[in-house]
């Protein structure tokens, strides 16, 4: 099957946490024999900060202006499946309408997107989070069908490496500074640091320069894909704090959970509905509903216990949550739908 994708960026993780997801899914779809073209805009400085790596599993297309889009749509119309990801950040409205004029279309959107009136026109709605509540919501909005294809682990990309003493800390959080994340980072991460001055904290991601932080918090800047393993393997624990929207709907494990799982590092996550669907609280992941609970985990869990929890999480991820399994799931859904269309 030939697949054409409009997304934010597969070549750069700069201000683009979705890169890990894109790479995991499309790498595995390519391994299944599908041909994937991925079109991304030259925007937000991403092309100037591309990640090192082999992206030959997709045909990478970079476009610069709105005038480039008609030619891309013509190329997409020759494919079997067209995917428009949410949050491209450039010409979203134009693309959301235009891909519907191609032969077949698919879309991956968050539940609060402004162009809801288009939803019934799409053949597929794929989400990377949300679970039953979001599937039901899309059904009420007229979606023909909706399927979550969750974030996962690519064990070839995220895996244990020797720790870097220069990055050693007790708790690490990596995430860009965004309006619907900042309050929760303050509530969980920065407040935990203030409550535990004897412990060391590291904050990664763009946008945090100038932010007032406790003295035991060190900002390490953008953490590119190539540094994920080194950073995750150098901390005792990794903190996951979901954005407001993701925490609200639940069933939304972000990429950082699986990146840390690949490294075998103990993860503390904020509490959200559905976490037990992916990892078992207490033995494969630690769950906290407040900064106080985060600090309690850090003080009560020994290094040996933290390592055991991280190892358990990695085994579960390798068994049940790889991008190879997610690609198989996607492949079955689309193939079944296309076979049904051919029979009518």
C-alpha cells in the first residue's frame, strides 16, 4: 500500500514531541512492505535542527510555501491512503479540507479540534491517545470509525546505555514549555523540588529559560532524539506529567513514558485514567497525585527497587507495547476496511 502523510516533522524533534511517534509507526509500516511519503513544512527552525538518523523508511518531502501544496496533493491522490496529522502548525485548515478531495483520506486529531464538521467526511480517525472516551466522542460527532493507535517503544531507538555522570540526578522531566503543560509542571515537578531540597532535579525541553526554579533544579535545554537514552539512563527516576488535555481524557501515555521504558528507567507518572491498561502501578510504574507523593516515592523507593521497577516496565513494553505491534494493528484495521470497500 502507498501511504502519503502530512505531518509536523519526521526529521526533527525540535519543538516536536510527535517525532518519536511518527518514526516508530512509519518505520514499522515500511517493514510491513508499505511505501510511505512524509511531507513536512520548512517551519519553526526544524529543518535547521534536524536529528541525526536514518529516515530512509519514508520518502521525506519538505515544502516551503502554500504554493507547494497543490503538487503535493496531486501526488497524494495517487496513493492508496492519505493521512493528515493534527498540529502540523502550517496551513492546517487548508490541508484538512484539501485531503478530502483525494481518493481516500485518514486523519489523526485531538478531540477539541476546531474543524469538527469535517469529521464525518473522513474514512478513518486515528488517535494516539484517549481510549474509549475519545472513541465514543468521535462517534457522536459522526466519525465513520475511530481507532486509538497508542504511543509505543522502538527498541532499536530507545534502549539502555551507560549513564553519563554529568547528567546524574534524582528526577528528570523532559517536555517543552507549553501553556497547557506549564501549570502541571509547576504543580508536580517544581513543587516537588522545593519540597525536597536534598534531592537533585533536571529539566529538559525548550522554552524554560527565564523560568524561576528552585536551586536544586538544573535546566539542560533541548533533548534531541539522539540524547534520549543517555539522559534517561543517567537519572534515578523519570517523571511524566501529562498536558491538561491528555490528563483530562486519560488513556494517553506520551512518548516520554516509552522512551524511559526502553532505557529501563523507573518512571513516576501523574495520575490519569487508564494507566493500568499499559503498565501495572507499583511494580511497573509509580503513580503520584501530588508533589508530596512524588517526593515520597523518591525518598521511600531504594535504588535497587527503582531499577527493578524500570526493568519490569521495559519487559512489559517489549512484550506488549512496541511500534511493530502498533503497525500490525493499524495494518489490520486499514486492510479490513479496504477489503470491505472492494466487496461492495
